[in-house]
C-alpha cells in the first residue's frame, strides 16, 4: 500500500523535510499522487506540515490505532507476525476464536478500536469505549495440557505491567489472578479462553483490555469507583505532562514482553515468571475474601504456586489453594 510507504518514509525522516519530488521518485508515482496520499494521512489524523520548496514533514503521530502503527518497529518474531486490525467488533476474543478455528497461526493478534460486546471474567461485561483503550486478543497454540493454562494468564499479567511501565512510566500492580491495578483501581483485565481436548490444548485466546485514555465520564456509573485509566492515574499523580498515551506504543511493548514470556513457557522455564508475578503482586500479604458460588471464606494470601494457584491461609488456620476458574477474590476493605 503506497500510503503506508509514504508514512514509513515520513517517520524515518521525522527530523527533516522530504520533498514531494523525492517521494514521487521513491514510490514511482506522480507528485499529484503523493499530494493525495499526504492529504489522506492528514485526514486520518497525522500532523504533517507542508512547506513550499522544502516538502513534507511528520510533526507528530497522535494516538492513531491501525495495523501500520502496531507493526511499525515491532520487535517480535511470533507474537504479532499476523495483525488483524478492526475498527469495530463485538468482541476481539470471539473474533480471534473464529479465525483460530479457521486455522489462524500461532501468535496472531486481533486489535480493535472499539468493542460492542466486550467480555470479562466470569461472564461480566467489559466497557470498551471507542478510541480510548486497548482491546486485543492473541491466538496461542502452546503444547500444554488444559491444567497448565493458568501460567499463560499469570505470564500475561506480568507482560502487561512491564509494558505499561516501559511505555508510560506507571508502576501498576497485579490483583490475582488477572487484573492490573493502579492505586487500588482496575486498569486492565485479562481473559483466557481455551479450546481443548482431554489431554491437549488446541488453542488459547488471550484477551487483554487496557483502559488507556479514558476520562472518568467514560466509565459507566456502576464501575467508576473501581475503574481507572492510565491517563487518569498519570494526571492525578502528576507523573508527567502526557494527557494522551499512544496505544500503539503500549501494544508494541506488550507484544514484545508476551513473546519473551511465551518462549519461556514453551521451554518449561516458568520460575522467573512466578517470581516476577510475586514482585508485582498487590494480593500477596493482603487479607482476602474468597467467594465460590454461595460459599465464602476469609484469610491472608501468602503465596503463589508454580501452576498459578493462590495460597490462602484461612482465618481458621487452614491452608487452601485457590483456582482462578472457580472463584472471585476480593480484598476485605474493597476491590483489592
């Protein structure tokens, strides 16, 4: 696509102007065609300055989400080798499942600018404002048994907190098993869904939703007390002057970190993943309430097993291992 090539050239030469003549020679098209491509990019939101006799210069790349922005300078081999970008979809997990059944390759990533029926864990809805967050799903085909999939979710949560810190400087924490939090409020959820047989996994769909540039009014009333975004956290804590984060920057960091962790899992090298999870955990050492169907008990979260089970020392002194697929864990004093 020639429009993409124009954008690539402008990005690589962002510190200087490049003439329409050079662009037309490089692309093998007329200068009038170059002008049309430039205008199309401007309409898409790119800030391109045009100066007579100097040419064109990309002044800045705003928070535009598309396949080009996700793949530009993406430093991965497997995760993201195939990117499917959708302006709007009911659910990236549902779409990823569909293409996985049709033969999508290991590491295929589905990214949407908006979801109309986003889903969270335990059948909950997930608010997916258009143009505000990261709504993505990854097709994975690890050679593991169904009993081992929890390590994928654990690893994904580690990848998310690392990527958020690298891209924004924000230190987020992990609430077991799959929520990423900032100051006690949820900023990201992870949903892992499986297609399997008795002894083997056919594929996994790893869904990740990150609230990036939401304002408080973007959240439904019922979740405003427990939800936040990276932009809100940054503004409230004066971490920097950034009001809008580029979602594509976060996605590229995230795909890179996911690939490093996925490679470790495939080799059976999970100790570092568990250690990193503990390092970023907001659950360990906290009093928790474990809710399973109509049964609940309280205790202190004391450890994480190698397979991702949470170890809770109950108030009656007994030790219980908690499986994420069965329960909801909440803090005694609130969301944590």
